[in-house]
C-alpha cells in the first residue's frame, strides 16, 4: 500500500535541466564561448553547481574563481526565474489526483527553501504539499538518504508505505539506501540501465503514474 508520495523538484516538477543549461550557456556566452547542450548533457548534468564551476573554469581556463563564477551564475539564474521556469508535463494532474485521493504529499529537495517556495507559489501548487524538507535541514546531500528519511519522519509514515518520484541517478540511489520504493521519470538525461532497473516503474510523465497509484493506494 502507498500512503505518501515524495517529490524531488529540479528536473521532476520543473524543467530545471533546461534552465540550468541556459544559465551556464549565458555565463559562457559573456566570455565568448558557445556552450553546446550536448556538452552539458554528457559532461555536466547532474553535478553540483560548485563541481560544474570547477570543471568549466579548468576546461576553458576561465578568468574566474569558483565563487565568482557561482555569483555570475546566480545573477543569470535570478533573471531566468523571474521570467518563469516551466512545469513538467502532468504535474498539476498528478497533484490533484493525490490530493483528491488522500495521499500525503511531500517535497524533498536540496534546493534552497526560498527558491523552491517561490517556484511553487509562482505556479500555484505550493498548497498541495503536506510537508517540505530542504537542503539546509540535512547534513549530507544525495545519494545519502538523509533527506528522504527525514521526510518520512515528518509525514509520520514508514518508508515501505511511501514512494519517491525521481528523475536522476543520485536520487534513485538515495531512495534505495533509504529503503523506499522509487519511480523514475527521466529528465534531459536518462539514467543508465543499472539505475532504471532499481525503479519499480519508469514513466514518460508524472500523470502517467496515476494508474499505478490507483492500483496500489
């Protein structure tokens, strides 16, 4: 039986893969480089902002310290966020189904609380969630399972009664280490077969999960 559904944010609820690429493309363009999407997907997608900054500075001999590159990235991202980041297909349909069928709904994201709440409020979906867990509340990020374990505690639900929705490999890893079933909805980069095999289901969009939940509620 599934009583609660845990959501990631970036790449799952909102199309941040594309936005994040646009951020780095914008920073690199200011320095005269044409940063290709294929390069981002193959070499940088899924890595932390700090790691990406380190890699780009090293590869292109950029005239930045990591902190300066991150500051520039933040300025570009702030502008893009004001323009609005697109919701992924099926988000509102799935959230509506979950609420109408009395599932508990949680968001577990390593993103900052302010950024996350602003994105959710912009799309008027913040009120669907029963609880939130943010990066500042955990000592270790994914693939460490701490954020998922803490979220289950907040929901007062056992891990075996929850399911996690994730788009990437480290999220799938973290779910497995937390002892929680995971469903994968791949983003810009499809996880390797090794990780897809750990999921109880792989779907193209969030609303496609509804029949599975209907059978297991």
